[in-house]
């Protein structure tokens, strides 16, 4: 009850202050005030890229509706990566998405998250363009609101990927920022996304801005609806660049809430 009251207080205080002072309106949220699997009204389990390692040579197998990997309890969503043999992989985890449930064009998208420690972990809070099925990646666009790799325990990253600017070419728009106590404290990660720019925000402070060059969709595919993804990867081209520490598992990313605001 104490935790629930605190969540309601934070929701009222931060939500109302945003809407009143900046003209934001809360249009969607999951406060995780229930128990069990993540709500199907908000989330789907994405397992579509398991066999290919999601294009990043990742070491995990994302499970479908497995409460050991994705559980809501005590007002918090817990995505847990476990060291176990499953479908030819050495780890299980979960990848949640709002694809085909809810997508948004522009807004302030934020989540309050506590990250898991350990070399080889790769938690992320991010978005992909709704048209990925027809346009493919990276033409669909990607907004990485927060990425963290366990071997860089003092940093989180915000990035944009497009046809012209992406990590395959080494041209992605990205910036890392120092973060204190990411494993023992919750921090708020957000973007303020409009037609002219995208601001990346950590605990209410903008640390990186990417402006629209107003050229083509190859540079700026961000004028269309996007869906949200929450996942905890293991290993991969970036997350596993310095190996995987098996003693870190089980590893859990905790999400206190996720909210989407749009201008009134």
C-alpha cells in the first residue's frame, strides 16, 4: 500500500506538473498496479527474431508469456534474464512491445527504470517505426530512449538510427551520459519528440538533441507512428563485446512505470 500511494503521488505530481506547465496530456501509461504477466491490453511478447539472434548475434532466447522472465509484482514490471539452456541458447529473457496494440506520432515518452548489473547485460527502452514490416530496418527508423551495456556501468546511451545514420555504417546519432547508481536506484529516461527535433532526457535534464535536417525520409523517418519496446538482451555485438559474466544471472530490469504524453 505504501508503494502504491507513492506511485500515485508521483503520478499526480509529475503528470499534472507536465500537463499544466508545458501543455502535455497523458495519453497512455502502464503503472504496473496489478500482478502477474504484463497486461495484454498494453504489451505483446515479441519472439520473432529469436532464430536470427535479432541481427545482433544476441545470446538470449526471448520467451512467450513466461512469468519467470516477465512478471508484474509490487507495482513493478520485472524483466529477468536467466542462465539456462533453451532452444539452443544459453539464456532466457523477455522482449515486450506495443506493436499492433498502440503506436504514437510525437510526444514525450518516459519510463522509470532500475537497471541490472553485470557484464553481458544489455537492457533497452526504445522504439521502432510502425512501417518496419514494409520498409524494413533502418528505413523505418529507430529511437533508442535508453540503452545500457553492463561493461560500461557508469553510462547510458540515447541514439537515433535511420537509413543514412545508423550503427551498421557507424554514422548513428548517439550520445552517452554519466549515470550515478543505475543498479540501486530508479532513474527516469525520456525523449521529447517533435517534427523538428528529438531531445534525450535523463532525470528531467536534456543531455542530447538531434534536429531534423528536413531532407528526406532517409535522414528523418520520425514523422510517422512508432511503437515501444522493453527488453533485456544478453551478449550480442555490443552487449557482449567484453564477454558475459555468468555470475550476474539471474539479472533483472525493473520498470516502475512507462508513460506517453502528447501536446494538448
